[in-house]
C-alpha cells in the first residue's frame, strides 16, 4: 500500500453526498452551531484516529518488508 | 524397491529449547487451526518449531471501532434526527463492508523450523476506507 487511498477522494465525496441526500439530509438543516470547544474536540479526535491508522499501515509495511 | 520413510514431526521430537512449550498430542491427524476475523487460516500439521507472525487484528479491530464511533458522534452532532443518523450509519456500514472479503490459507505440513509472516492488507484497506468516509462526512457537512 502506497500513499494512494483505496478509494479515490472524489468518489468518496460523491458517495457521502449521495448517502446523505438519500437519507434526506439537507445542508441548511445541518446544525452549524456546534460550540467551538466541541469542534476542537472533534478535530483532535479525527487527527488522533488518522495518526493511528497511519501508524498501523506503517507497522504492516515494516512487517511485510522484514 | 523400498520407499524412504518420510519425515514426520510426531515420530520424534527434536525441539530442545529447554522444556516443552506445547502439549504434544500423539495423534498424527491432529490439526491446529487458527481462524482470524478476516478469514485467515493458518493450518499447522505434523510439524515442529513453527513461528507464526500475523496481522495484529486486535489493534485493527479497536481502531475500526474507534472510527465507527467517531462517525456516529459526528453525525449525531450534525443531524438532529436520531433515526436519520441510524439509517445513514447503516448505509455507510454497507459501503465499507463490501470491501471485506479476504481469504488466505497457509498450510504447513510435515515441516520444521518454519517462519510464517502473513499480512492482511484488506484489514488495512478497510481502516483507510473508514477514515476516508469519516473525513468525507466532515468535509461534506462542513462542520469543523
């Protein structure tokens, strides 16, 4: 696995949009008033998960090349 | 013409690493089967000193649960209707599930001093798809 994501990012975008619209989510109904403190927590959570996935991929790669 | 008797681990044991580490069953047909979540089979039969290294599925699994929980949190914060959130999560689960069908089979028979290293690329791909979905939802809903 190289740095290339398994699904093209554009495809993911279309996929996510279609799932949301299929379930009747309208952009103007989405709560945009999430408090800044919560946003910060969400950002940290996502960054943390991203890092863990990268670390996992890295450890797999190292195991593979041994 | 006499046939050379083939080597079998259960006929004798040369494992002299100080004390027995495993219970030796005196049954030649006994098979040791390890099955992992992603349909990975490692069958070791009539062998000794076999070292197995495989994907750490526990790490992958806890990461998977973490990302799925994060997806649920983000959707619940952004969308007021809980039923709607459940339906969306179901749809995402289906998308990521179709990519999971990995079947590896490794068979070691009548051998000794074997090192097996297997890598489950599918579980790594699955994790990346999940994180891509999470990032995609955050970008589409534009909540951060």
